[in-house]
């Protein structure tokens, strides 16, 4: 038994760090969400909606938000047309939890790990705001493609970028990265 543990130790450590980090962050996020009533939009989703609105307004887009619903979401109007409903799942926190868990599980030096998590999380957040804004513009212009844009293209895009960040981390900064001689 000890022989197998020694043989699989790096893999088992990876799994332990990943799941412990993921469970801790998911639990902390759930505690955060529990502070809000069922019909209330959480503050992170509200901030993402506001940043999406500001991003679109930077390009002189006619965009408005309506948070008066009783179901815990924010309506986004583009050119006076109801385009999207921003819910808790739109704020990319679940993607950030996954990203951080993976980086921690392949941790490197503490300072490098911290700054990669910080920079990567900021990049993912900004990318998500741009993703929502582009999704709204494209759905407005191509309403028949909404299902493909929302369900296939944009998730593939954001998860693809997160995957590239993981590859960069593992190959350049983690303790497993090959050191050039």
C-alpha cells in the first residue's frame, strides 16, 4: 500500500489540494449568497451588470438595466430591447473558483501563485464583462443565433481562455514547470 501511495503521491496531493480549495471556496461563496433573500440579486452580479453597462456605454451604446424584478435577476436592455437576464451564474464566480482551485493544486512559489491568481482572476472578470456585452450586441443583431451564442460559443470562449491560463501556469510558474538549463 505504501508503495502505491509513494507512486501516486503527486497525483493524490493534486487531488487533495484541488478538492479542499474548491470545497472551501464554494462553501464560502454559498455563505455569501445566503446573505441575500430569494428574490434579491446578489451584489457581485449587480456589479457585473453595472460594469457591463458601463463597458457598452463607453462605446456609446444605448443600454439600460432594470433590477425591479422579484426573481433575483437584472434585465439588460440594449437599444430599448430586452436582451438578457443577468443571474447569479452570469457573474463568473464559479469559473473563478475553478480557476483558483486549479492554480492552488499546482501551486508554485507563494508570491507567484498569489499574483497569478490575482491577475488571472481580474483578467477572467474583465473577460466575462466583455463576454456579456458582446453576447448582448450579438443577440440583438442575430436573435435567431441566441442559443448557439449563449450555450456554445461564449462558454467555449471563456473556458478556453481559462484553460490557456492553466496551461501557462503549469508550464511556466508551477512547481512542475520545466526549468530551462
